[in-house]
C-alpha cells in the first residue's frame, strides 16, 4: 500500500478544478473543468483547457470538440480528464515534481468503478500515487468547522454537478447525503422552461448567465432583476432576442431547488439526536458556487428553522480543506483512502 502522503491536492469539480499545494499560499490553480480538442489526422489533440476552452462552448467549428469531462462530480470522459490533469500538473511545476503524489477529492457515495476511474486518469496524467478523500470532509475543514471535535458540524456543499449535505463529528462523517442535483440541473431547468414557455432555444452558457444574474428563489424581492437573452426561435428557426424576468427564472428553477432543499431536510432527519442538538445551536454552513443563488439560504432557514451561514470564499472550501489535509499527516491518514 502506498504511504499516506501527498504533494498536491486536486478538487476535481464538475464546473471548476482547483489545485492546491503545501506552501503558504496553497491555491495554485482554479480553472473551468473544460477541455477542447481538435482532430489532427486520426488523433484528437488538446487545443485548449480551462478558461480558454470554456469560451469555446457552443461555438466550435467542425472537427473541434469542447468537453466537460466531469459530470455530477464523477469522471464521465476518462481521456479528457487525463488530458486536463496532465496539462494542470505541468502548469503547477513539472520541473520540481516529476511524479507528484496526488490527493483527489471525490464526491461522497461514489462507486468503486467511479473511484478507480479518477485514480486511473490521475495516474495516466502523471501522478506518482493517488489518494482519495470524500469532499464533504474537506469542505468542512475548509470552512474551519471543528471537524475533529466530539461535536456535530453540518456542511452543505452546493456545486455545479452535486449537492452534498453532511454532518461531521470526531474526524468522520456521521451522516451524509449526496445527489446529482445542483448548478447544472438548475441551468437545464432554465433551458427547458425557455423552450416550453417562450419558444426560445438558448445555449448552456446563456442558461447559466440567466441563473447567476436573474436567478432567485424569492422573486418578490427581486422585481428589478431582468435580462435580455438571445437564442433561436423554435417556430421560425431565426435568431430572436427577448426579456427574461426574475419571476420567469424563479418559475423555471423552483422545483429543482426544492429537490436540493429536500436533501438538507433528509440529512437532518437522519442525524442522531445528540448531534442534532449541536446543530440546533450551531446551524449549517453553506459552500459551493450554487450557495450564491439568491434566496437559497433564506429558504433553507425557513425550511429548517436553523441558523444558515455562508462559508467564506464558498467556492474554494473543498480546496482549502484539501490543503489542510496535505499539511497534516495524521488527519490525512484518517481521512484518505486508496482507490
Ligand atoms: N451567483 C450565483 N448564483 C447561482 N449559482 C452560481 C452563482 N455563481 C456560481 N454559480 C454556480 O455554481 C456552480 C459551480 O460551483 P462550484 O465551483 O462549487 O462547483 P464544482 O465544485 O465545480 O462542482 P461539484 O462540486 O458539483 O462537482 C455552477 O453551476 C455555477 O453556475
Ligand atoms: Mg465542488
């Protein structure tokens, strides 16, 4: 068995990938989990990764493909994941670390096949060895929760592809729930709603922009929010532009948001009484990009009658927690596993 130690950690997220190291400023990279490839003869060659590749989504000519290799937190495209990781490892210092030992954060509740896919793509990308840690533990550490104490801490990570709700105590997960409903599902709901209710087909990135600029779960507080969007009119096939309001987006995402809220309630219902009592006092901490959705924290407060707080720099909680694991061999030993 490989020694429980790692040089770098990767939060391989559905939307963004973060790489952290051991230094005083651990965050080394934070880029979209996107790879663009083009056919050169019979081979597909990488032409862009990260932000440059993301800009190409929905705008590629024939022969070029833009891939999001991670879906719902798990590797959906092995080769593209390997290409992304190879390029990122090279960028963070191929010179000093020829075969870095990697810690990769993975969702809670993945199958053995999914875990092996992550480990194998990291090794194929040049990692010397690979350790895995479930992301809710890292998120709780990154949010500065007292994960190792005999007290319950509740963390809710609302990402691009997954929502996790978990309760930690004494360095482990006591209760955890994970579902494939998160930012991407909200975007898809907006796309579907626009088709049905406005007869307009809009792209993936436009759906996301609508969500972040106009999205709310409490439209009565956000009547001032609206946005003009462009797409293809389904009836005429012509490009069309129209106005979308906060009420429209709220109608589009309400049901999906409810599924996210339900996951939090399910997690609380499964929490043993002593620990539930701690949570009554201390509340839950939200992290992940989707925790920025307007009104989500207020809705969760209404649902649970508990304190709901946002973590500092919520999109980097898992990465920050992973950096703490790199720096603490004893904790890493407790938390990490091999594939
Ligand atoms: N202001 C905002 N309002 C709503 N959603 C937002 C906002 N800003 C970012 N998001 C969403 O947050 C998601 C990305 O969050 P995050 O970076 O935590 O995901 P990830 O870690 O890559 O994914 P996962 O952990 O699910 O694999 C995207 O779906 C993005 O659209
Ligand atoms: Mg994440």
